């Protein structure tokens, strides 16, 4: 592969990252002859891997399984400047950016800017190097493709959308199919990256798709399948799809998650947690994967720094590792997992429901120990919430789990319907707030607070630490309403003593006499404490309020009124919460305290934590200046 040019970048840690130049890859796909498809795919995998390593997070397995399909859409579909291609699942953004780079649409210099502000978003977004539509919220792909199809001016152009096989569990997919056949949408092609593994484990063990061919053909589409990593199979299938002139086409491509790197492809039939779905590889895993990809690309000489690391032939994972969730820093997720175990030990009326996020929401321990009280609903939030509604009407206490951005927006109507029945459901929304900011808009839950606070018969509980989270053990039973547990999935501030925490009251975390900061949740609490500790001249007290949807008690409001300034730090868009309640209280009492709100007031930026917080004026330095001024 003498045509390929390898270049390196060095991280602050000293680790070398390896990339293939885009001009090298252009020579692998000559117009006059058959492209070197395998080499192209592996070069793209190397670039995607290095992008993720540089970013510190991303989705390797999905990017690796999808790159050959993305190439196939470029190489095998008839050339037309008005063709549209996009990935609906969004997890494969690093793979997509690598493909775009190889076609000269993204410069080499941008590859190191994955998941950074003004760089390459964690999930595709409109406005980034010609991306046609924002994706990452699953299930919307075919509907979005239909919109593009209806808007076509060149009737010979193709609209192609790439889906994940786990994504097919979303109800909107099946709503979108019949209209495509009714309106004879020839030129519309839906391609499924059939790697058989979703966020946690196998698709068939999460929520089986049944006889997919019958379901698709029953909706009037042409169904084709192929080997998603084989040049001839892809060429034949895409040729058949592009020649269809009476109906839309649905291609199921059999792929392998982590394709191209042996140890990333390996996943036991009884495995529970696929190791390389998300996150950044360890240095050892990165170097081992680079070693294998460079060997396949026949790039020589092998960079000297690789020789000091483990050879791919020595790299393997035991079956037991598939049962162990990936490691992460202590957060409220682990605390919640332990609390769930305690609750389920005592109460057989509890039922945990999960949307293919058992490790990321803490239900994995209950799933293993209390199987009769656990329902894996798959990527189908609306179905999950409605199931919970009738479980509650039947005398159970259901605890519904998903990422906050998907649970509260996609299933808002179902939540409202449940609330109208005056039963009790505990909705547990994770990744709540602006952080983590790297995944992008689709995963930044800043509208969830406003949605839930506008609904009747439900209250919001947003703990800041382990001690406040422990109050959920009593709140579940004491509250006569449904509960929205809003969980910030970031590192925790130090916990406080149990006697300092009471339901419906503020928790004082630092004493001061001049200014006060009032907030909730772990990320904003850590920032507030940083402001207070690093700004001795300001004499700042810090309070957290784990029930931010409730008005403060008279005693707590009077305490805050004793300060010169009170800064309310909210981790959501403006809505009925701590600031609005306190403002109303101060205005009605004639208080002269200066009340300030800091929080998200626009579409949040995504990127690395420090740059995003600084942009929105929510970092410690900006908040200190607000209090000084």
C-alpha cells in the first residue's frame, strides 16, 4: 500500500495518534477501475479510531461496522450531484467524518477536532461540512428521508439513509414505511447496518425484530439483503436497488460490530455488555487496534513506537469480560444501582423498565438479580412509558429508565396520559443537563426540566450527591405524585452528612455571609463549590435544593434573603424552577436582595466540558465575575 501516507499527532499524554492522508485514499478509488475497497475501509477505520481517541469519547463499534456501507453509497449508487445520504443512527459519526474526509469534504486538520466546539459534533448536525440533517435521536431516519424525497427537483437523484438494527425497535420506523410505498418512492433507499449488537448487548436478546423481511415487504417496500463488508455483494445489491423504479428499497446489510479489528469483533453469544460500543479505547487497546489495521494496510515500516506495545496476536478478551460493565468514575448511576438493589430486596411491587441502557442507567444489577421484576423494552420509549402506566394502575410501582433527552421528549404525550390517571410512576432520566456536552444536541437534556415542570401530578427530584440520592428510598413512598428523577451522569461532589439533608429543604454545602449560590445536581454543585472555594474575597455560601420544582419553604427563602446577592445556577433552559419561584417570593415580600440567574438560555453548544461551560458563562471564572459585578 505504498500509495498510503501515514502521519502522526501526539497527545498531551505523549501517545502518538496515527492517520491516513485523504489524498492517499483518493488513489485507492480510481474512477477507471475497481477501487481497493478493503484497504479503503481499513484506512477509514484507522482514522475514525484516532479521532475517537483524540476526543476521549465516541462510538467505535458502530463506526467500524458502517464505513463499508457508507463507501458503498458513494461508489455504487449512480452519480448525481443532488443525491442525499445521511446516517440516522448518528453513533457512527466518526466513520461518517472519515468517509467525508477521504472524499475531500472535510480537511485532514479537522479530524482531531471531533467532539469539540466549532469542530466535528459528536452526532451529525446541520451546518457541519454539508451534513443535510441533524441525527442521533433514533427512529427519525426514514421519515427525514421521505421529506428529502418529496422535495427532490431532480427525479433521478437518490435519497439514501443509514439505520442501525437496534434503531428498528423505535415505533416511528414502522410509522414511516407505509407512506413510502403508497407514494411509490422509487429512489428512496434505507440501509440497515445489521451488526446484531446494540448499546448493551445482542439485538435479539434486547428486543427481537421478528421476520424483518415480512414486516418490510408487508409495508410495500422491496427488501434486499447482502454482506455489508463484501465488495461484490454490495455492488450487486446497490445496483439492484438503484434500478428499482416502482417502490422504495430496504437493504439489510449483515455486518460485524467492530469490523476490522479482531478483538473488537469478538463478543460471546452470552455476552451482556459489548465493550466497544461507546467511550475511548485504552492506550493498550488503541495501539493494538492500530497495529492490526496497519498490518492489513501493509504499511511499512511499522512506526517504531508501536513495537513497544502489545501485538494484536497476543490481544484477546476472556468471556468473563463480556459480563463486566466498562469502568467509569463514581457517579450517581452507580449509587442508583445500589439503591435499586436495596429497594427491590424489600418490595416485590417494584418493576424496573429500561430502554437498552441498563449499564448507563444503573438497572443492570436488578436485571440480573430480580429478573421477574425487570422489563427490557429496547429502544422504544413510548411503548415503555405506556407499559409503565398500566403497571401502575395494576398496583405496581414502575421505575422507567432512559436518557433524559429521549424519555421526556419522545414520550411526553405518554407521560401526560399516565399523569392524567393519577397513578404513580417513577421516571428516571439520565445524562440530564448540558453535561456531558461532547455527544451533541441530541443527548443534551436541557428542555426536560421545562417539559416535566409544566405537567400536573409530578415532581422533580435532582440530587447532587450520594446523600441526597439516598432520599429517593423514602420519596418513592412518601410522595403522592409521580416522580421525575433527574440524574446528572457526571463525577460527584463530596457527599454531605445525612443529618444535613431533608426532603423539601435546602442542603448547605459551604458557609458564607455575603453572597449565596443556589443550585441542584452534581455538575452545577461542583462548579458552585469551585467558585466559592477559589473566591475567598466573595465570602460565598453554597446551597443545593434537590426538589427544584417546589417552592422553597419560608425558612429557606428567608435565609437566602439575608444575602446581598443570590445566584441561582440552573442546568436547563428557562422554566418554572428555582429562579422563578424565588423571584416571585422575593418580589412579594419586598426583598432587596439581588437575584441573578445563570444557566442555558439558547441551543447548547457541544464540545469539551470546559469550552462549553465557558461559552455559556457557566464556568467558575465567569460565575465569580457575575457576583463581583
